[in-house]
C-alpha cells in the first residue's frame, strides 16, 4: 500500500530514533540502577533533593530541559567544552546530543520502575544470604538482581518509549537536522509545517503510536511478572 511505504527520509528518521533511544537506555541504565538503589536502600542527607532532581524532567517544560542541556553540554558550556577539548566528544547539534536529551527525559521512568522493584524485594532474603557469609556485592548480584530483573526490563522499556517520543528537549538542544538529529517526533513536526506533508506526518504518527503501545504492553506484562516473582520469593 503506497500509504504505508516509507520514503528514504522517513526510514532515516525512524532508524535514527531507534538508535538514539537504544543508546540513551544502554548508557543511562547503570546510573539509573545505582540511583534507584540509593533511593530505595539508603538514608542520607539530601535524599529528598536527589529524588526531586531525578524526577524534575517529568514536570519541567521539555524546552527548559533542552536549554539547560544546551548551556551545560554545548561546545561553550562548562561540561561540553571540557568533553570537546579532552575527549573530542560533542553533543550539541549531533545525534549523541539527541541521545543525551532522550536519556535525561527517560531517566525518571527508569529509576522509578527499578526503585519500586527494589522496594518490593523481601529484605529477609538478603539478610539470610549475608548471615551465610556472602559479601554485599555477592548478595546483590545473586539475590537482589535476579528478583528485580523484570523491574529493570520494564523501566528500560518505558525509558525507551519515552526516548522514542522525545521532542521538546531534543529540538532545543540539537535542533532538527535531517539525517543527524531529525527523529520521528521532529520529522512529524517538519511534515506538519510543509504543504502536502499530512500523509507523511500521519504515517509516522501511526508508527509512533504502534511503537509506544507495544512498549506499554510489554511493560505491563513485565510488571505482572515482577509481582508474581517477588511474591513467589
């Protein structure tokens, strides 16, 4: 069907979105796991502040998040200039910057899902392993991590779906450059601004809905698995 046939530019936008979302989740997952563990298992000064900062992207206007990323990780930003001069790593107006923006916007969903799974673990199991002489790292890897794997997977899927649909922070930070930073969301925006672009915009919208719906169904399935798994433990 001609309506469902993607053009080269649309394929590029879709594959770029998949690449950006995948890189965002892969690189934010270790930090998300650590932050979730801190919030779930440790009491320390500033815990409420850290929790607020983690969830801040959920309530801030995305364009504000994008602007903050631009002044921080842009080539003249404090962090961006350092990374450019020392590692040659540039974020502004590159697909890597789109991945960074997507990671920031999806991070709250990732942390929240992992934290809920950590809260649901029966800590008596960890205590029992410790009394048998296992180190804290061994207890985490052999007892805690297997129990929270479905929660980690669910958080990663939600963060991936959020990254696929990210628009405001991305377009503010890295603009809308075809082939470099133009993801599905920004491509839809572009097509709505040009005469005759309605068909392409609708086609990409349907693809975005299908991907997001699939991610939500997968997340719900894994959430049920975590409840059953922890309950069985």
